[in-house]
C-alpha cells in the first residue's frame, strides 16, 4: 500500500471504522513509515480538539416552539411536483429538459449551464434536493447523449 | 412505530409525529447550524427554519435515500444559503458569551476560559476553510456521519469525501497553527 492511499484512511483508523484486514495493513505500514505515523499523530491532535468542542444548548422549549410555529403558520406540506412528473414517465421529463436546453444550444451549452449554476445555485440545489435522483440521472444521461450528438454534427 | 411509519403518517397529515422528528434531530441540526452561524441565537433561528422547511417538503422524501441523508442535505443547503445571505454580518461576528454546555460542571474559571478559547479558535479556523472542506468536516465530526453517508448528502463519490476530509483537516491544522502562534494557549491546545 502506498502512502497517498494510506493517508485517506487514517481518519477511519482513528475512529475504528476500518475492516480488520485494512486496519491491519495500515497499522503495519505505519509501524515502519515515519511520514504516515506523523500524519496520524497530527490528525489525532485535531480530533482531540473536535472531541472537546462545546456547544451552547438549545432551550428546553425548543421543540414546542418549532411545533407552535408550524401550527401557527398552518403550513401544510407541499405537494411533490416531481412525483407528479414521474407518473408521466422519465422520457417525458427528459424530453422537456432537452427541449429547454435545445433552445439555448446556439449560445453554446456550456455557457448556458455555467450561467444558470453561477447566477442561481439555489435553483440547481432545489432540483437536486427534491427530484428523485434516478429520474434526474436518467434524464441527464439522455441529455448528455444528445449533446454529444450535436457536438459530433458540428 | 418505526421511522418509516412516522414519516408516512406525517405525509398523510399527522403533524404530531413531526414532533418526534424534531426531538430526535434537533441537537444534530443545531450543531451544524452553529458551525455556520457561530452564534447560539442565530443558530436557534436557523434550526427552526430548517425544521419548518423539512416539514413543508416532507412529501419530497420518497425513500430514495435514507431519511437522515435527506434531512442533512436539506439542512446543509439551508446553512449554505444562510451563509450567502449573511456574508457581511459574518465578517463582524465574534462568539458570544452565551451559555456553554460544558460536560464537566465542576470546572474552574481558568479551565472554563481555556475551553472557551479553544472553541473560538476551532470555529474560526473552520469558518475560514473553503466550503468544500468545511461541510464534510462538520458532517464527519458534529453529525458523526460515515464517509458513505457524507458522500450521499453531498452527492460526491466516497473517495472524494475522503480526499476532502484529509485536505480539509490539513488546512485546518495550518489555520489553527497560524492563529495560535505567539499565543501562550497554543501549547495547551495541541
Ligand atoms: Zn506511509
């Protein structure tokens, strides 16, 4: 095992979250590798600091305050529009996204995506937060294919 | 009643089950929010906003990931939004006195002062890290999530999470050393 691999797992070694085989391998590496054992020491120092960290406490009535606010707002859970979409099928959603993107293709796809993500990361975040990832991923795969095809034609 | 049943009954309109969710996750969410706001009152407000948001969007949880992954993803996004909206304010924020929940109640004033200083150094060092390092570090240490769970929350491969945690911690150490330098406390710190 080489050092760059070992270093990524020192954190888990310190937490005791490695499987036995990997743990033994890493431990025997550390026995002779000065660099990695030094790394482990440094990680442990910082972790001790994290273990000692203190948080102010929440007030006793926090939960009832949250529930009060929810009831007061008479907020009700929003309908999940993605669920509705998924009823119409993956290809429909993908087709919709493709149509949307195709409108911008003449501007160059990359610029459009960059502008959307940079100007309003919230939108992207929201899409990822609420859309079932399998639908999104399949949609994106299809979009990528189409974009590749367009690129080839150019 | 197990978690899945509770979520289903919230989705069917039984608001009282949400109370259980708040109780169960409030401290974890609060510790994340505190990591971003560094102020217990602001963190309380943010935690409240996160729960309201979670309740409103409960129908978008369809079991495509574990509930806690979904919950932390919503919480993390709200925290990052908050930071973006409050950039100016953050530049002038110092840790407030507040009530510290020290585990050992019989510590003296000197020990108390040292701990407070340690807290402050660590939170400030964390705050100065780039977002891509700060969030996984907080999820790992404050929420006790595994690499795999963090990967799911952040939508990154586990290997990338491992790399970010490693680099983030190295950078955090450098920041702590440069902040602590010339400070008598530094020897007590590490
Ligand atoms: Zn090594």
